[in-house]
C-alpha cells in the first residue's frame, strides 16, 4: 500500500495532529522534539523549517519523509532520458518506443564527440597567470590527444 502524498504545507497540520494525539502542549512538544518553541509554533501556522528540523518533525510524527517528496531516479545518460520520455509517451506502443530508443542510441554513438577533460592541481595556483594556465591546458590536451591516438593504434605523436 502506497503512503499518502503530502505537501510541505501539510507539516503543520501533521505536527498539530500528533501533538493532540499525544496530549502535549506546544512547550512539551518543543522539549520532546528538541525544536525551539517559537519554531514549532511557526511550523504549526504553516511555515516550513530548515531541513534538519523538518526531518526531525516528520520522524516525530511517525511519517515517512518520502511522502513529502516525489523521488525520481536520475538518468545518467542523454539516451536514457530520451528513452524514459519515449516509454512514458501514451501515443507510442512500447515496441515503437524501444525501436526509436535504439535508433537514438545508434545516432548518439555515431555523432557524439565526448569532451576530453584534464585536471591539474597547481600548488602555486594563486600566482599562476591566465596565459600560463591556458598554455599548460593546451599542452595537456595535446598530450592527451596523442595518448588516445596511440592507444587507438593511429600515428603516435611524441611529446
């Protein structure tokens, strides 16, 4: 059974209901939760506290924090995002969505040009001038390209 979805503005009502269920005054609930009296009073009036207090109050009420948020797994690749959208399209039968996804993956592999990234830690970065940093970056990029080309079996450029 799926838990009821709640909005952030429902927290105040949830706290008030739990406090009533436990027969607690606002001051007693503040001591019990470890949240300042004034903060708890504002929450009951509809204000949303900072995340640590929010989490503590939700747990104190016996609710699941996931009820307040729609959690989605983030697709890591562009092609995964496109495939997810295609599968969610009500006008596309599942097999059509999969065929289109396959075509997109093939096109992406054929046309994408991944960016090479070079990272360097310079102890003297504060005194390193922009022209010198660019020259070093260009040198490292050239070196990286030469190494990639050599690994691919192409003509190697010795640096």
